[in-house]
């Protein structure tokens, strides 16, 4: 018989509210997360990201509302929830005077792994973290990127179904961030679900299946990250923008065009499947004097700024 806990969302949150004195850290937050997906959590400092992760990690009880992980209530079933998650706080503590392999073995023991099972985990964790050659080195001798990968590998000690990661990219250089993205994608390939908070939206765009925007304790937007979404372009051309927009709209593969209102640019939306270079060639062939053709800025940063602005009272 199949395990019923492996069906349905991995996380369900309903009207979740957390207060600290007179301040509301989370205000009636509601969402669910699919299994086997990487979800990004985006928001400014003080938005409630860490509070939300701590509730899901059973480290903080909500004032009202409910949250569940793998079908288990995070308050009533806290002990069982902890067996199913791996939590990495924003300041992951590392025992500097331990050797890398010793450190991983310590956490394997803490999760009840014995004998071959423990040895298998340590070997796999070293492989995941890319630290096989540094197994005998002290943690304090590792670079910041290596330490972050080691901290992540530690979260796998209990074979978790859900990983809760608080700012794991913070302070890493571009190479270390790329390495960590590969590690997280590997966790997804193994069937694990990931909820990761970060201020580095460029990394989340290349990593996540979905992103949640949080501001002042509320969920303000859920932008899609679907393939083929980037169909918006900016066109600069010689002539009257309104007239050019009308001409461009009649070109095959163009779904719409309209003056933007700044610098004489025109916003052009391409139909699904239309290659931007083909649309550009058709414009030139139609006699439009193109001087600029570039993707419109529809990245996470731009969308987050708009979402927060629209949510302001």
C-alpha cells in the first residue's frame, strides 16, 4: 500500500499569524507547496521569511492559523515533523575544531544512523558537498563556500523529505553560489522538496520552480517562472512611436505593441514560439528603422519591486 503522507502538498499553511509583542511578523499567510519542487521565498529584511521557516521547522509556535509538513501539524506533530525536515538557519553553526568527516559522522549519529548506514551517509554527503578530498581537514580551514555546502550536506543526515534553507547564498562568491545551486538541484532530483529564502534573486530565477513574495508579514504575490515567459521586448525605432507600434502589431509573430512612454520606446509582446531574431528580421524587412531591440526587464527583482509597491497602503 502506498504511503498516504507522500500524496498531496508537502507543505500547507492556512491563515498563519505570528506576533511578537505588538508587532505582527506573519499576518494570515496562506499557501501550499508541491512535492519535489524548489520554492523561493523573497522579501525585504523583516518581511517574515525567517519567522515562517522557523514555524515550519517547529521552532516557533504560531499565535493562530495552522501549518503542516507532510500532512503533520507542526505543533501537534512536532517531533515527527522534525524527522522529515532538514533545517539550515541563516547563521548555520559549524564546529570549527572538528574535521569534515567527523562533523558529518557526528550528525549522522545524532539522527540514529549506525554502521554501514552511517558510513554510507557520510560518503554520500562528502560527494554532494564536493568535499571528498577535504574529509580529513578541519572545518575552520574550509572556504566560506565549502562551509556552506557542508552545512547543507548536514541537513540531509535525517534523510528529510523537505529542506528549509534560510539565506544559504549569503556571502558566497559567484562560483560558490553556482556550486550550491547544483547541489540544491541534485536534492530535487532525489525527490526532495526545498523552500529557500534569499535576497539574491538572480540565483532564485535559475533555481526555483516557484517563488513567493512576502512583505510586512503578508504574501503579496506568486510570480510564475514558466518556460517561454520572456516574450516581452523593447523596441526603439526611427519615427513616431504610435505609428511604429501600429505597424509592428501587423507583423507575423507579434501579439501586441504599444508605446511605453519613456524615451520613445515601444513594448512588443511576441506570440508563444516566436523567435525574437525572426521578429526583428521581419520588422527590418517591413522597413522599420530599428535602432534598439532588447528583452524587457521582467526579472524577479523588477516584479518584486512592483508587487511591494502595489501592496502599499
